[in-house]
């Protein structure tokens, strides 16, 4: 009996030894060389999720022509630092919530502010200091419509949240339509219908659509209710409760995700060209870039290239695509939004007010030159600000004469022009839809044609990371080693 037990142990050890020899000799995994173009929240989240999926067995060169953070940025005015780009985050944005926790950052909640909706001639609604009076005024003007709209948006958010479990399970999607369909099979239809028609078909009144809904869209996207309905619903959700930002500035999320990742090498340069290298056993793409203040070009080769920046013709740093079997052309354009910061006092008489409001939202973009005016908080909290700072959103630069009419005692003014988000219509275009542009070439910002928001970019970043990882593993499967490799980077819930 003892002999049999010893023989069984010997055979077991022998089998284990063979397996070690079989897999141990071929477990030398090819480490992918990856280029990420763009250092905003899309590029930052992609680098983070790639590092998790490859378990640190990767090399990332991240190209950023301007500043890490991209359209998440701050501006200083009168020694007060305030948000200049994307400024609000929804409480159900799970990736932004988890990033903040992972990075040891803090939430910053805005102070309570009274707002009004302005049509260029009068205020169709003004919030009251008394909550019950405000609710009565809303009910008098819109009835139960606002409650119905909130319930509908809550249902949309519930379906939207399904993407987190899908991505935790390792699901990925080659285009935006497929990703939206996985949340709700009817979501892609909303890309083909304006928010005005969408809500009208549901029985919402023209007054609600043209006033409340349009005010959110004018403020958030500088456009009107003729935009496609999915981004319109995102805009409405962005006018909800418990909104927050990151203490110190939202730019802290991409900055820390990138700077703290030891597998990311930051190259502060502009990418000018991507060349496909067909039938290559060594690298898939050549990336040509130019250093700042240099006229000389440099070329590097990569297995994977991920573009985390807009690709429309109107961008400041266009990229040339060479030797691709299909002509990579990206029509459409981005909406230019001007953010103007004023240190001064609001003149309520300009708007026909007896006393100033904290936030004024336009619901008539054809008549008003401004999209919104709002008093802003310091990125470190409302109590940190030392003077009255106002932010104006507009589709055009605001003239000095208009500034002087709207404000008094102006001591400082700063203006930033953003290519902030796509110029939406009531239909989407298949050219904008693809996350996977070619074999190992991916585009994170394709998701912006469904909706532009920080969380949307983070979702797209994880989707592209899963796509790139799975494609690489399939291409370099190392024969018998494939399953071992998969086990080592098995789909798992991300520990953020």
C-alpha cells in the first residue's frame, strides 16, 4: 500500500515537471509596445485598463501635444483656480468615482445656487430661495412633466449602468452602436432621432422641450434640441442632483492615472503620421512625431496604436494615415465653445432682475449671444474663493462692450476657446462609429459621437483596452501557451 502511494506521488511530480517544462519554456510572453495618442481622460483611462489587463507586461508611449488632462483643465483668475473644461460629474459615473478612490482624491460639491432660465427677453423660470415656492412655480409651468422626465432619465441611467458588469466580464465592442445595443437594444435608435422628436413622441410638451431641455443642451453642448437624442438625454442627466467634481480640479484624474503609472512613458510631442506596416512580424505601425519647438521628425514602431483624440479635419493636430487598405477619412467637425472668466459684479438690470441670480441659463440660442453665465467655485471648495468669479459659455467670443453691460467693476477677464465636443445633428454617421479602425489601430473618441462626457471617455477607454488586449493575445497566441497566457490575465473585476 505504501509503495502504491509513493508511486502515485512520483507520477504526480513527474507530470507537474513535464508541465513546467512544457509551459515554463514558452511562457516568455511578447511584451506589446503600445502608442497612445492623447493625454486626456480617454488616453489616461485606456493606459490604466491596459496596464491591468496585461498585468504590467507592456510598454506604453503616451503622446500629448499640449497638456496632460486635455479638455479637463483649470484657469487662474485673481489667484483663484477654477474649472475651465469639463466641470461636473454625475453620482452614477462609476469609473470616475472609482478613479477618485483609487488615486486618493476627494469629492468637491458645489455650493447651492439659485438659477433662472432666460429666453433673451424674459425669465421663463426663476428659482426661489424657498424650495417649496420653487417647486410650486415649476409645477404651475410644467405640471407633472418634469417628474415624468426625471423618471425616464433615471430608467435610461439604469440601463446605461449595465455596461460596467459587461466590461467586468471582459466584453468589448468594435463600434459604438454595438456597445449601446448591449445596454439597451433601443439605444442605437436614439442616435437617429432628435431629442425634440424623441420627447415629443413620448408626449412631452413643446414648452418643456424648448425651455428646460433646451437650456441644458445650450449650456452643456452649445447646441439646440435638434441634436440626436442620446446626447440630449446625457445633457438632461447632467442637470440632476448630487453632481460633484474632483477637489483640486478634474484634471487630477488623468494626471494621476498617467504620472503614477510606471509603465507609461510620456512623450510631449505632436503625432503627424501613422503608417501601416503590412505582413510584419516585428511591428504593426510606424508613428511619426515632432517634438515641441523642433522641425525634425522622429519615427517609432508599435504593435498597437490607440488614438485618444478627435480625428475630424478641423482639429489643431491632424494625423496622416499612410498605406492603409481603406482610406481613413473622418468627416464632421467639433463645436467651438468659448469659456470667458470674469472677475467682477453681475449687473442684474441687464437681465431685468431686481437682484442677481447665481446661474443664468439660455433657452434661446438663436437670440442670446451667451449660452450661460454662472458664478464658479474654487477647485478646492466654495469657501476658498476670494472674489466673485463668473464663467460665461458662448458660441462666439464675447465683445468687451457686452461684458461691460453685463458686469460692473471688472478687474480681470480671461477667455479660452475649446473644440469642446462634436457638432451634433439628429443623426449619427457610420464613419464616426468605429472603435477599431484597422487590425491593431483603435479610436477611443469614437464614443463622443454618441455623447461627450468624462464617463463616456472612461467607458470607451476600457472598451478599447479590452479590444486591444484580446486582439494581441489572439495574434500572438504562442500555440500551447495561449491558455496559460489567458489565465494569467483572466478577465477580472478591476481593483480601482
